[in-house]
C-alpha cells in the first residue's frame, strides 16, 4: 500500500492494500481503512474508527476524536464511515458517547464540505450534502438525500428528514420535515452603541453619548435615512466618530442594518 514516509501509522491499524496514506497523516490505533480510500496530507484519524471503500479525506480533516461532551469520560466509543464519501478540508467528526449509543455514523455517498462539524452520536445517512461550515450538534440525525446548506447550525437531538433542504445560515432547533424546503430567518436588530467595547478602548463619555444619540436617531422613531442624517447633523456637534459613522453610511452600496 502507498504510505508516505512522513505518515505515522499505528501498528494495530488495518489498511487495505489499495488504500493510500498521504504526507504527515496520523493513523491511530484501532483504525480500519477500506479499499481504494485515499487519505490525503495532514489528516488525523483516531480509533476505534471504521472507514469503508473509495472514500477521500482531504487535508486537515480530523476523524474519530474524542467528543466535546463533558459527560464523556474516555469510554471506548466508535466512529463508522461507509463508502464513497468526500470529507473536505478541516472537517471534524467526533466519536460517540455512552449516553448516545457509543457510535457516530456516516453512511455512503455523502459530501461533507470544508469546516463541517459532526458532533458525537450523530447519524448521517446516504447521499447527503452538508455545506461549508455547517454544524451538527450531538445526537443529530440527517436522513438520506438531505441537504444542510452552508453555515447552518442544527441543535442537538434534531432530525433533518429525507430529501429536505435547509437554507444557508439557518438555526435549526426542531425537526426539519422530510421533502421540505426549510429556512430559518432571524431579524437583524441594532441595539445601540458598543458601549463596553468603546469604554475599554478609551473613548470619552461625551463621544459615547454622541454615538448613542446618533444611533438612536438612525434606528428609532421611524425616520428614513435622510431624515435621520439631518437630525444628527443638526443636533450633534463636530464629533469625529459621528462623522465617520455618517461617511460610512454614505459609502454603503448595499444599505445597512437599522
């Protein structure tokens, strides 16, 4: 089997003759790797871990490591990954816990994009797509052919039904119905000045008060932007930070959150 000379492979690992292990990869104890699976550079694999055939693991992915669950105390839980999966850069898949069945599992023909996190005791089915930087909390089930789009966070114990698609940057706190298109939206609100941060950075009370008033005129009272700017210019003196705020607004090509 082609194992790069810089790779570190535990003697107990079972690796198919047709699998490949790239530079600087670490394969720990109790890891099994199936035929024609390609482990690229700088991948970290920790057992007990079973990997099937024809998978590709891209650089810096971390598979089978201990979960981020404070109830985990070193029990010998497992990770199981099926066939023909693509695990992209910096993906992290954690093994199971005693409270969740001792197993994190991923089926066949899945694409896990860069920076995906699959937490302990998750069960991912077949033919799924987990988008860039999506997060599956512990005990999440993703059924066959589901798509979880980029930046989405799925809360612990939730299920994403088969053939569902979850829109990008959603926050999923309940089950997603099979066959559905689901998107969570959260209204963006401006709550005023960043008072604590400004105080820590040495802004004077007078400057903070001026910014407080300017932001309130912008975001409260139902005024449009032009009306708010007129009030700010009329009621607030020559404060450089307020001037910067108004210049920023003038250059906003996409608008700004109010």
